[in-house]
C-alpha cells in the first residue's frame, strides 16, 4: 500500500538518450520480461512510492530524446520536456506542471533504487521540515534526494554556475545559510554499500543485468536472502565495475 503524504509528492525521473559512455542506456533491456527496460523498471519502482500520475519523466527537447518520451508515454507516465543542459529549469518546470509540493529527484540510469528507502527519505524530509534531504550510506546509484518545491524554485531563480544548472541540487547543497539541509544516514551491509549500482559504463550495465538475472525484480538492498546473500556466494560480482569512476558536482 502506498503511503498517504500530507502534501503532494512528485517523483521526477531525469532521463536522456545522449550518454557519452553508454548511449541509449536508459532504454537498454533488463532480463525481467521482454518489455522491461532500465527506464521502465525505474518508473515501476517509483510508483511504489507515489501514485502513477505523480511519477514524471523529465527529458530534453532534443530529437534524440523523442525515444525517451515515447517509451514513457507507452508506460502511461507523464512527460515534461525542457532544455538539455539546464536540467534545474527542467525540473522546476516539471514540478510546477504537476503541482508538486515536494520533489523526489532520481535518474533513469539507477534501476536498483529501493522504494523502502525512497519512502523513508520522504518521511524524514517531511518530519524535519527540510528544504533538501539526501540519503547517505547506500550504494552509488541508490541514494535519494528530496527537495521542497519552494527551495527548488529559489535555486532555479538564483543559481548561475553551469554545474548548478546541469546537476539540479549543487546550489542547495552549497548554501546551508539559505536552506535547511538534512542528511539521512542509512545502515546496510558493508558489502552492499560498496557496490556501484548505477548504469554509466558498459560494465555497470553488465553487473545490473546479471543481478536482475539472478534476483527478483523487487530485490531489496538489505534482505539477506537477496542481494547480500548473492554477494556472499559470489563476492567476485563486486569487481565487475569497481574500477569505474563518477564525477561528483
């Protein structure tokens, strides 16, 4: 059963086709069904946090991203299209178009997001009356950002640096004097916490594809019969993509 939040929470999924290291990654298949893609699975997980109409795919106006919009619409997910580089403005537009009070920001290349932790992040954000909440302690690709729409609106009006426009939340994180910032530390098995569960390189996709061939679609990050148990039996899995790097804005 989905939680009933006291405000309108909208999950906005950032998606695009133009990836320099792995083009088209968000529409790559996952071995769950003939129709499952990385994007469709991210949408399905987000819908375990809020109702379907409140899960929005935010993509660019580039022709290359028509495929993202078409795929999202086929899944009956609302689509908002905006500037390719000014992702902050794109998020603000999506939030306003869908009357969000609170935005959960996730990206379409993170199919292992755990709905339980997403719900926990929203609950913590609301309880603390934060402007911005970030979970920590989870594998790369599974932490969650929650943003008050008013704070997002202010960031969109004031942020000027290119990286602040492209990556959505650096302006909030850089200005604790302006915004109430909250961190939600989460404790999970160390072997799981050290994994890289985003899809940025071919080897990232190889790991996620393998995990979804061995685990159920709704595997959690903590259930010992799921991912932790699989890592105990096959510790070499962690080495598939651990040489990849991530640039932090």
